[in-house]
């Protein structure tokens, strides 16, 4: 599966989703020599360094896979300003 990660300061990064569960994501991102792991803590995806990130999108062959991964994450309200 492919995903779009929203990192600090709103930076968008394409990533390849290696493994996922309702509580953990493991991805490979361009320009990084190692995989990145994110844990779902109190409804927010959190990096190993404690930075909050968002899953902007997941492209999956089966919608059930995406729902399983995103099911417990809090949504982000966006407002025009």
C-alpha cells in the first residue's frame, strides 16, 4: 500500500506502507536510509521521536485494509482562515 504522510509543519511525504495494524505503521520514505515506525497514542500517530504525524491518504487495493489502519485515529478538522 502507498500512503501520504503529513509530517511536522504540514510537509507532505509519499511513503510505502510496509506493515500496518490498528496501533502501528511501518513505512519507507524517500531520502531516509531506515524505515520509520509510528504508533497510535491517544488517537494520534506518533513518531519514535514523539512528533505527531498524520496519515493524509492510503491507497489500497481493498478499502477494508485502509479502514482497519485508520479506524482508531482521530480525524483532523480543517478550517479556512
